[in-house]
């Protein structure tokens, strides 16, 4: 299992993780993005910002 880049806790993933999939750390509830699957690497997911139609 990969570790959370925020708290270093283990993150449980589904059997077939996909790149760009968003998962949540079970320990600190940080949203994480899968950036690689071989080997599995996680990064803190970017904040989604409203563009208000601009």
C-alpha cells in the first residue's frame, strides 16, 4: 500500500487503481491523486477552483 504524502499513513486502494483517480487518506482525510500506477505514487490533489464563467 502506498503512503499518504501528507501524513505518511497507509492508503488503501482498489484492486486496479487508475492514473488521475482521486482517493482519500483514511487517516487524515486528505484528497489524493494517483499520479502513477507502476509503482503507485500519490500526490495531494489540486484544489478545484470555480471559474464563474470567466
